[in-house]
C-alpha cells in the first residue's frame, strides 16, 4: 500500500507541475490530494463525502483537497465518520479501527476462583471448554475474579484487593469456585449441563442494548471507548443500571504454579477496573438513545498487552441482572 501511495504522489506531482495560469488563479476544485485509508477490518467500504469510492480498507483514494467527510463501514461493525483535511498535491493517512457490533444478547459468565482452589481445576476446564468449543465469542463472555480464599496470596487477588472484595460481597461469595450467569443464575460450578442450560436460557432473551468497545494503548496507558445504543427500555429505574468496564487478560501463564492446585495457565482473569468495582451510571433515558464513554487506566505490572481486552457490561446494581455486554478485539 505504501508503494501505491508513493506512486500516487508522483502522479499528482506530474499532473500539477507547471499548472499555473498567468496571472496565477487558484481554482480549489482542481486541486487534488491522496488519502491513504488503513486499519481494520479489511474489506470495509470507503466513502468520501457520502459517495462510495468503490475501494475498501486498506487502500489509497484520490480526492479533492480540503476538508472531506470520510466514512468507513462494514456489516457487523459500527461505521465511523470523520472530517479529514486533505492537503493539495500531497498524501495524508487516516487510520480507522471499527468496533464489532453486539446485536444479540451476549451472555456473561462470572466465575470466582483462586490459584489454590482444588475444585477450581475442574470448573476452569469446564468453562474453558464451553467458551472455546460449545459457544462462540458472540454468545458467551467469561469474566473471572480471583478471591482471597483459600489462599490470600493469590497474585491476581493481591493486584486488586479492594475491587475484588467488593465484587465478591455483591454476590455474597463464600467459597470458590462460585459461578453466576448474567448476574442472577447460580449453577453448580462443576455441572456443565446446568451451566449450559442457564446460558441457553439467557441467549434466548432479546437484546435491550447494543454495545461495542474499542481500545488502544499508548505511553503505558490503556484507553477504552464504550458505545451504547438503547434498543428498548428495561422496566426498571434506569438510574439503578451500572456500566462496568474492566481490563481482562485472556491468558496468563506462569513457569511454576502460583498456588497449590497445580495450575499454571489462567484464562479471562480481570486485571484492572476502569471505574472501580462500582462502575458508573450511564443515565439511560429512552429507546434510540446513543451514549459514548471514554476511559483510561495505567497498565499494570506483568500484563501481556497482546492478550488484554476491555470488557464492558450493563448491570442492575440491586438485582445484579446483566442486560448486555461487549468486548474489544485483542
């Protein structure tokens, strides 16, 4: 794509070299520039000033110089529009990274565990099997919190004691493993059939919200944007609905077991809380409403940023019902 951009620049220079009237007259409509559009997902359509260019990401388009409206769109992703200043006789680049749309209900499985919890070995295997084999990423989101029992030295717990304690108190967690589906359904953690039954039950519910999450990392800080579209209003006081946003590591490996249950690989463990354990109130008012929130948090020691993703979900603070969730691609 770089070679293509350089070629375009050479062509522009050739075309416009010596194109000067006597006396000189500036005709803005005759001045063009090159726009390199890159990012993800590949194959997304490129629109300029509302017109489909016929090109897709990544590619280079020739457009009139000045402020241009550039839109990128693809089915299954939230389209994005920006005003881009394109200089004459030169090339500029704009990077778009569209976030996937959550159209259906994304079920949230929350699991409370510990590195020295022996029964957690079985429940962890069951959850990982369900996530990777039975359900797709658009159906099931797994979030794991590591508690302080049986071992208070659990490294995941030590990193977020206050927030993890608060989350455990919300669910009245007294032992590990403890598992919840969408905040309300509590299966036996070792019963895969019951867990699947609850997940399927929740998947059958219509989605009341559409959510998407995007993130980026720069200078030791992870930035997250959460967008919410209200599809239908829940029959509750919406001031009681909380938006929770976490940084989650999809896989964390140790050379030797950090606890006494023998496990060295841990999946989907919460590593950081963007808005504490209590989240924020998104102020939901009506169907059709669109909301957007920006968050930032310093990355933690030992995080593998290639495996960090941001997860967000809407939850009732009293009933604990989770209405919808989304996550960033990592």
